[in-house]
C-alpha cells in the first residue's frame, strides 16, 4: 500500500502572508507550480494557488487577464498580498496516511493539493499530479519512485 510519504514532494517552495501577489504569481508561472503553501513563523496558514492568482486579477478589474497565462507583470497589482487572496481553510494530510485516502480527500473536496504536516510542521505537499503519476506507474507495472520537487 502506498502512503503519502512515498509520493509527496519534500522540497516545498513557500511564501508568506506579506508576499506580493505579483511575486507569488511569478513563482507559480516560472516554476510551473499550481500551489504555494503560505507559512508564518513556520506554521501553515494558507495556500495560494493558480486559481487565487487569477481571482486576484479578476477582482482588480482585469477580467480578461490571468497572470498564469500571460507575462504582463505590469498588469499585476503589487499592492495585493498573498494573505488577501489565499485559501485560509487548509485541508492537510500526514506522511503516513494512505495515498488512496489523500486521493479521495482531494477528489471529495475538489482541491488540487494537500500540504503534508507532521508534528505541526510542513514536511511536504502531495498534488493530484503526484497521485496520477503513481496510478500510471502502477498500471504500467513500474516500481514506485520519488516524486519530483514541487
């Protein structure tokens, strides 16, 4: 049985509440991520996602613009912070949880990632992509391998 630890990404890029939306969006775009955990003094306080980035632009009046799809940094409002746009109600999982349980939780909650927390500290992140890769490997009869970074 696969557990979350087998599939999670251990090197997690994070931001803080005060990070400008423009910077967080640039990280998403440049690194090819869809989610950034938000930490404050080492504690997980939210997740900033691709959807949040698009919403922040929409609420600022740029209805035709999603910063993930275009490179016009000047259209992003530097005055918005991650705290204003992040998801504050974060659903998490533990490293020793069954991967199937994490997959079911993401599907049921319609979310794309689960921060992995152990003893109150962020130790990784598991995404729908990680789950799908594991499923594909299993179907192909290949052994499990560690997930890529974020």
